[in-house]
């Protein structure tokens, strides 16, 4: 993980009861905890490792509406407002900058895809627009690449992933939330057909509601309770450069690279044309559900068969409340960095913008993303287990919408009005 992840001081004592238990201390979990605590609702967040130790601190930090499914854009619009107001709300900066996001199109066919997306969101009054090749070179000078055009959204932006979730967590604690790290939830406890608590490695907590925001671990947790959530893992590899002069503060994505300015003066870079796909048993169990999504993008996947498959098997698929759970066996999922993919990204970027010849790598990391068959998350009640709500399956773009997703989850737990229409995120669509 990034060395810049900020630590959070949490409680060492496990409360005996509360109103709501949140499982998972990522950006969605801590945002939900903050929303609940601000409403004076007793809430306890439990994290098997430490706050934001997995994908919530390992992503690129992008906060975008660009290229999102039209049904998912209202969440992004709500998140924009929450990100902009976050420093005032929590009394701390989170590195949020509304510097815009641009996706480059190398061919007319690629540009037509962006044009089609613009038409799909025409009714949403976004500030997104197409750019010509000349406009690209004005906004991102010094480039050698030949581009048919780009789609650009000035109101998009980014924040610092290693800073944001810990800052929100600290604000939630200050508002009354209780958080306990290094405490895995093994199973749900039920009574009279509904959730009555959770059983952790440190004991049981009684509660009225549970919110599962466990990221890539959610499928395994739900599976142990007989609930089938279709998500598959992919790995994104990222590097951060040392401080350097660069071409723009606009976050820019090409076909085989992306970059955005980091607040320390360096750049966060990834290979947009390559994701690691280590085969695990779930690929064999539910892979056919992904043919429409991944079939046309097969060239993006760097498929590997080996240790991850057997490691996944060793974690187990079912266990009892008295057993050591998979979440204790692997508290932090920390995949090995694919330095070859990162070097590809840097080489491709240097070909497009020679100024990156000066780039020196400060650090590199990788993280597991939980991908749903339609790349849209699930934020919904689980009807077969009354009292259980899930917010998971964010498919690699959950950081940007994290504050809004967490608030929507909190709204659902409370049973009142919601920040946006939750219909696109229903569990039963699968």
C-alpha cells in the first residue's frame, strides 16, 4: 500500500451493544459512520485490519462523472457537493481539487464512444464536452501524441486517497462513532428471523442493523450466510513519482496510461490498458456472468494462474462463529506489485508527453477491486436477512462516490428519505 496512508487512533474496547454495526473501514464505511454519528445514531465500525488499508487508499483518487453509466451519475453529482464541502464539514483538508478530468481518444472510433456517452447523459446537464486535437494540446501542452479528440469535464476532480478516509474516520469518531481496528467480524447473529448482532473475534455486539461495506471481502462474508453476490477481483497497479514539473493539473487518461497531479508535486500514474487478473475459484464459479462486460475488453486483462488460486482455496468458504474466519487469516489483502505494468504505463506516458522522461518513481502499490457484472455497486437491503444492508461492488470507482455512497447506505439503514434514488443499486437486479 502507499506509505502515505495516515493512521487512525481507535478504541481498544468492544462495546456490548449499539444501534448499527458497520463492517469495513474503507471510504464507504467511514462515510456511513460519519453520516450516522452526525444524526446521533449509536454506531460501531469494525475493521479487520486498519482504516483504509485496502482499496480505499490504493486507488487513483479520481472523482469523476465522466464515462459513468447514466444511472450512476446522480451519485457522482451528490458526491461532488459532499467532497467540496468536506473540509468545512470535518475541519480537515482531504486534498480535494476540482481541476477537471479528460479522457483521450486515439481514433475516431474511440471518440465516437465518448460522443455516445455524452448523448446518454444529455438530460443531466453536465459540463462535459468534446475537445479537438488542438484544444487537447492547449490544455496539456508539450505532447507528441496524435489524438482524434477527447471528452473533458471541468467539474471533475480528485482527492488524496491516503488522506481522505482517515480524515473522515477521525471526524466520525469526534461525532460519537466508535471504531475498532484489528477486529474481524466472523458472522451475523440473528434472532426471530432478523439480525440481532455480530459475532467478532473479540466477542459479540448486539445491534439492530448491520451495514456490510467490506469491499472485495463482501462476497465471501455473504456467501457464508447463503447470499450470492456476484463480484470478481481484478488488480490495479499504481505508481507515484517524486515531485516534478508536469504538463497540467487536469487528470488525464489515455488508452494505455493515466496521470494526475499529487499534492506533494509528483504524479499518480497507472496503465489504463492493463489490469492483473489472477484466477481464483470465483472466476470458474461465476465467470460466465461477465462475458458481455469483459469479452470485448479481454485484451486489458493480464490473466495469471498460480498461487492466488490456491491461497483463495485455503481461506475457506464456510465457517462457524467459533471458527477462525478468513478475515483473520488475511487481515490486509496486499497483492504483489506488477512493476512491469507500471513500467509500461510510464513508457507509454513518456511517448505521449516527453516531460515524463524526468519522472522518478517514489513508490508503487497495487490493490484488489471488486467488480460486478455491470460495474455498478450494490447499495441495498438484503431481503433474506432483515436488518442487513450492503454497500459494496464499486468496481474500481468507489472512492469518487464514497461519501455519497456512504450517506445513501446510512439513509437506507435509517429508513427515511435518501440522498438519491437507490433504484440503480438494487441487489435483486442480478
